[in-house]
C-alpha cells in the first residue's frame, strides 16, 4: 500500500524518539513492500521559534492530507513563561481539534522484562492487558470558566452525542479484544456522570450484544486499577477521569517511556504519540527510551492503515528486544543502551 505519514518531532526528546519510530516504519515498509512517504513538519516550541506559531498553517494542511500523524512531544522550559502569548501545547490542542480527534487510546501491557521497574508487586502485574479509552473533547476541561471576588467555577458538560461516539468506539475495540468494557463515572454525585452511565448502558445494550459492560465509580476504579489490574479489558471514561486514570495506569508498565497512545476521530487521520512529555532533563543526550514512540508507530499501522500483521510484527520485535535484556537507561540505569541502539535492536528483530 501507499501511505502518507506526517512526522511531527516537536521538542525535547521528541526528535530523538520520532527518528527511532520513523526508522522502524521505513523498515516495515521495506519488509512488507509498502510505500510509506514520511514528511517532517514543525509543531510546538520548535515551530514557535521557526515560524512564530505552534501550529503553522503548512503543518496543519499536511496533517489534514495525510493518512496518519506521528508526533514526538511538545513543550519545554524555554517556552513556559506564563506571560507568553503563544505556548507549544496550544499547537497540539489545536491539531487535535482540527482533526476532530475525540478518543484517546492508551494500551497498557506490562512486559515481563520491565515488571521489576513498576512500583507495584510483580505478581499483580503479570498478564495485565488493558486499554483505556479517554474522551478528549468535552467535560470540565472545555466548559466555561469564571472567576469572581470570592470564588471560581468550571462547568462540566457532555452532550448525548459526545458520550455515544466514544462509548461506541470503546465497544468496537472491546469486540476485537476480550469483549468487556468497564465504563467509569461518578454517577452517585454528578449529573454528567448519570447521563454518561445511561448512554453507555443503552449503546452497549442496543448495538453490542456481544460486549459486556460494567460500571465503576472513579474512586473505586482508582483503587482497583492497582489492586486487580488483570480484571480489566477496555476502560472507557470522560476527559478528566481519563487524564488521571491514564497517568495512574502508566505506572503499571514501569516507565513513562514505554507507553504509546493513539487519538482517533471519525475522520481518516489519527494522531499517534508516546504518552511521555518532552523530558527536557534528558533531551539531546541520546538516552531517551523510544519504546513509546515505536509502539505508537505500531498503533498507527493498526488503526490508520489497517496493517494488523505489520503492527503485531513491530510489537513482537519490541518485546523480543526487551526480553533479550536490551533496556534503555530509564529501566537499567547502570548498563542501559541509548535511543539509537535500542531502535537498531528492534529493527534487527523486524528483519529487512
Ligand atoms: P509534559 O508536561 O510534557 O507531559 P511531564 O512533566 O509529564 O511532561 P515528561 O517530560 O514526560 O514529564 O518526563 C517525566 C520524567 O520521565 C522525566 O524525568 C523524564 O526524563 C522521564 N521520561 C519521560 N519520557 C522518557 C523516555 N522516553 N525515556 C526516558 N525517560 C523519560
Ligand atoms: Mg505529563
């Protein structure tokens, strides 16, 4: 197949990890005889420096016309002045909005070789394989914000359609996995959560007879995620709960550097990025863990290009490298390998 893939390196370790992921994509293209055209464009702080805009028109146009977008990370101390008119993160928010991306997928599958690095007992983590689907466009983060002399308020709002589309997405994904959805809300207190639960129940019942759905309150979910993470398949939740639970779930894997994500909408283009930030403390040193970025490229192959076989091949190559003890410094501080070497080891296991 022929695919146009836009690469947005961004800031900090973004360029290092996207270079690793792009090399993996090129190898997959050669091995399976696909033509992947990779084009780099500016976003975030790097785009502010070069063009005065965290999402230049040229970048946005390229993303709209692409089959998929692979992103590194945006942000860094040099652009974080609170007085600044433009900030790197605005570029990413504007891009998500322009592409209509409403479902953020974060799979968590701790690898046996990295279980020791997680702050949770290894016997609880063995066999964990869950997928958190976070709603990305609604809720309290986007509601009206006001401040007066004696207080402040943030409005939380969800429309029926916003809940329907993300729950539907979660159910479709569950169907391709173990057929179970856990919908997380706070329906004992919040009206938006009562709506969420009603809609989730109806969508699952009317449209997905082959998927089972259960409901959890977010506070007890926070506990169960640590005490019995194996119990979950697909977890779907609203924006803020998802923000918090995905960070919590990332600790099951052992390092921020390991986990990928995908942001999808109803349009053709998906956005794929590691869950970690720009990590300015280690940027430019060649030691960043590229796993999250490489596994994001695997999600890109699966979700935007429909190349399941190729996606599985990349995931197995990463697992095999970890299994063979090839670990970056976040996982093996004493003897860890660098970004380029880790990518080369993965590429070797994909074969050319
Ligand atoms: P952001 O605000 O952009 O989300 P953050 O404050 O959450 O960023 P990160 O940039 O993700 O922070 O970094 C958090 C810590 O994890 C840092 O110490 C960083 O060095 C480390 N880290 C993050 N990603 C990686 C990686 N790929 N490899 C190694 N270490 C990483
Ligand atoms: Mg962060």
